[in-house]
């Protein structure tokens, strides 16, 4: 089963990369600004503020580099969620839209699907400058792609105060709500940040159609991913929604058991030339898309049928001396599973195709006993059937 390699359409890249900033910045200054933003997003998060989008240079750097990267992540998840039901108008709410990452991803996806009659997108962000940028990019891409049956409305709103909710409720309910790199940037210094972030998702659920999807995308960092896992657990404990993907169960997240664990995705991607040029300038390697995510629903749909012998691979397939190993997750928790090279067979050959995010089915996992103690490491024997149900 071939893995999907994420790409951004050339026409969408043209819309993004055509300069809209005044003044225009040299490639060297843009590269330095990309490095600065990367530092803020990863190592200096305590000083992160969404006002970076109000700075002309930082906003230009975000457009040139981070927007295409994040847009590709959202497009992958748009293709992963259930096929939308036929409706007269497909309605999208992009919360914390910035310069339109989720907005543009939804527009391009809708245009490529050719399944729906019309599209309506409502974008909310605290930066009026970012929303003006989103409008410019939207209009430009619509013009380049010849799109007519699509409408964009923008609202300036403080996401922590929720005054935006009543403004946009009249546009709902929404078939899709996107929160892309949003939760980690709000309620950072509150008394109970997880409760506050959960409250925002609950508000979004109230704006969702019965068959709609909430898409949450967060950085793959340990801190931000674990916060998302905690939001997930609170939503499920309160029975606010169900999980379509990535989880294959709705119990507490096993990645929260140990303080150093977290769960994230790594998907194949082909970076465009503009990304590769900046990577060379600053010494980055953006050869894969890394992120944490949730697709939430209210109709109990799931990405695959859940069974005790169906697992999601939550690590890379690690090649060791004489064997390969990976970590798996389902309702039984997380467990490490390996297959010795000498036990490779036609029954378990699909094991060699495992990768982070894949969904697999295993006939039986053996836990051997040694000196009266059962090993935590699961083993796949020669005659055990292994299937790759879904590739990430």
C-alpha cells in the first residue's frame, strides 16, 4: 500500500508566493525571519504571541515558508476525513486562521473535489493584518483557478474572550471547523490552560453540524502534543464528541502515562523549490511533515472498524541487529512489538511496510515468559498473519 506524498498544487503556490508585502524583502532577510519564527515556535515558546503576524517581515516569512508547510498538513487531513454528505453549500469555520492557512487549504480541496455546489468559509483571527492577507490570497487563488461559487467572510476576534462566537454563529452550523496551530498559542498563562482550551473546542462543537468534522492540528513538540492529548481526554470524559482519527479507542491517552511520552505524526512530503531554498539558507531539513492532530465528530464514525487486533503504529519501524521493532496503540494501551529477521515469512511480510501512522492488523502477538516473568515486548512469529489496513 503506497504512502500518500503530500504536495501543494502549483497554482496555489503561485498565489502564495506572488509578492503581496510592501516593502518587499530580500531572500536573506526572509531566511533570517524564518529562523527567528522557528526559534519562537520551538525553543522560546514562553514569549510566543500571535501578534507576530502583525509584523510585516515576520508575516512575509510565515507566508513564504510556514504557510505552505502547514497547508500541506491540512490538505492531508482533509483527504483523511469522511467524504462530506451532499449539501447545497459546504460551510467551513477557520478559527485562528492567521493569513488563511486552513482557509486556503479548504478552498483548494473543495475545488479539487468537484463534489459540492458552493463553498462558504468564515475565518476568525485576532490580527486584522493577517485577515487582510487571507483575503488577498483567497481572491488571488480564486482568480487564478477560475473559482466563482466560493465566499469568504472574515472576523477580527480575541479567541480567549469568545466574543467572536456570536458573530459567526449566524453563519453556521458548519460542516468543518479547523483549528490549525491555534490551541497552543492561547490560554498559555491561565489558571487551567487545558480547561480553557477544552472550552474553546466545546464552543466549536456547538457550531458543528451533526455530520461535521472538527480538525485540530498542533505542532509535533512534546509540550504541545501532550496538551492536545489532555484536551482529548477531557472532551471524551465529558462525552462531548467522538474521535474519527488518529486514535483507535476512546479511553485515556496512553501517551500521558509517562511524562516523557507523546504521540505525533510524520507524513511524507515533497517540499516545493521555495521551501528547499530557504532550508539551504538556514540549515533546515523539511523532508517530512510532523504534527499532532485530532479529527473529532459527533456521529461516532471512525477511520476504521475498531477491533482488539487492530492497531495504529505510533513510532518509526526501528531496524535493530537481527530484528525490527515498533510501538503500537489501541484500546489495550501502547506496546512494543518486534519481529526477528529469521522469522520473516509470506504471512508477516506486511510488517516490513509499517511506518508511523499506519493502521495494521495482527493475528496474534506473543509475550514470552522467561524466568517466571512475562516479557513486555510482543513478538510476531513466522506463521502469524500481519496486514497493513491503511497507510498514513
